[in-house]
């Protein structure tokens, strides 16, 4: 319950409670999934080996999950890893899958905790045609999970962690296959792999243990961020709420996986769950025609700046999502927002990078980690909790 005298402290308690709920769900979910997921990763690797492709899709905010998994496979953040064929078909997934599917493909459908009937039907037809299917969530797939939580935000965050471990593990199988039983450059992903040699069957068991370790790392990082950043998260929520009440909107932007997070955050605002009122928000990472036109004609450094100039109005809030804090187009957009007197918020990784060093964000929220998947997973929790806290403030103000 918020009090009028101490909204920030009350918000911090709310934030701590919401973070703790994530830890409880993860503690139950990943031990049950580790071994089946490791088996599924092996199957996925074998499909890629036979020329298969990953076809992913979802609707609404869940389309951003498909975009995220696609970019992770085509442009892996693990330096030196191969690009694997993947595509997001969310825009028209039923006819698209029907038209392009090959029997060796892998088909992955995302949806809300209660499932999506259309996603389920497309997965069923793909499986009938020989594809390997992932239902996230769902049953009647080669790999399917019950929703880890009825809360759509927590559900989505657990699925993101699962998908990060999935793509990491597929690369482990590739290196295991190519280099005998030495997992090579992927060894840092799974430190105790390679301590024992053996068959691919043995590797599945070792990978399952490593998946659990990854889930524990995600939990520990989330707790560390809560200990150091809860005040910043509460302050950002209060500042954003004031600008929204004055008629502003959120202008969100990021690159790569952070682009999908920017769009997810915008969709969470305009397509709220339950009875929550919508919040005005746009994503500058959403439209490929604008992004490629500006990048081609002027330069990638100004793809967000140009859009910000066109879109910004009084009381709008510029929100940057970046793992490095140093991307030139992120820095340029925040510089422009500062010139215009906009409130600037930044979700960052590492030490906050250039954004922090140059003071480009009024409120920086830093996930102090040097590993991009873990940073993005915690950033997902942060912006989901901010969205929930904005609802709380709105109800308190009513």
C-alpha cells in the first residue's frame, strides 16, 4: 500500500516483493525443465545439422519473444559463434509457416500463460509435417512447458531465460561435435563441461546441470540489482508517472535484443493485461523501413535521433535500453533528448558505459554484469516492474 508521505519507500517495498516473486517461480521452474530442455537442445542441434531452420512466432507482446530468439540465433552475442538460420514469422505466421515449412525445420510458438489457440494449431500442423516443435507454453509439442506463472510478465521473463540457455546450449553441441569432447570456446558458458569426456548422451546430463547453474546466476544477479538499484527504479517510476500525467508518452529505443525489449515495453503499455489503463508509448526500434532508410541514407548513428526529432513532444520521456551503454545511436538520441529538456531514463549493463560517464540519463538503472543475456533478463524484470508500479501509482492517485 502506498502512502502519500513516502511514495518512494513504499514503491521500493513493492519492487522488492515483485523481484522476490520472480525468484520463487524460477526456483520451481528450472529444476523441472533442465534435463528436458537439454534433450530438446540436442534435438535442435541435430535439426540444424540436417539443414533445418528455426521459425518462430507469437502475437502481440509475444511476437517480441520470437524476434528476440531469432536475432540470438542469427547474430549470437557469443563472439565467434556461427550464425544459424532463424526467422520471426509473427506478422502472418499461419500462412507463412504453411508456405515455407520443410520437414527438418524447428518451429517455436510463443504465447500468454493460458496459451494461444492459433499458435497451438499452427504448431500441430507443423508437427504433422515432420517439424520439431516448441510450445512456449503448451502441450502436444516435441518440447512444451506449462506456463511457469499465471502472471504474464513473470511467465515471459522465465521463457526468456529458458530461450537464452537454449541457444547457448545448441552452440555447445556444435562445438562438442566439431572438436571431439572439448567444448572449446563455449567452455566459459558451461565451466564444468569438459571435466569428463564421453558421448553426446553424457553431454546432455552435463548440460542440464549447467542450465541450472545459469538459472541460479540469473537469480543472483536479480537480487544484486535489487540491492543497489531499487531506489533508482522507484525514482524512475515516479518521474515517468509525473510526465505521463502531464500528457507525455514513453519513447523507447534499443538495438538487437534490446530493440525487442523496447518494443515489448511499448506493447505492455498500450496492450495492458487485465483492467489496467493503457499508457501512451512508442518504440523507435519497431519499423524496419524507417530504420533502414535512415541507416542507408544518413548513418546508423542517427536512426533513433531522427525519429526522436520527429516524434518528441512536451513531457515525453526518452527511455534507452542498452547492455553496453556505449552504442553511438543510443548516445546520440539521449544527447538530443537532453537538449530538448526531456526526462531521460536508461536501462544499462556493465558499468553503465558512456551514458553514465557523460551523465546522459537523468536516472540510469545499471545491471552490473558483463554478460549480455543475464543483463537483458534482469532488464526485462526491471521494465515489467516499472509498468506494474505505474499502475499502482495511478490507482493511488485516483
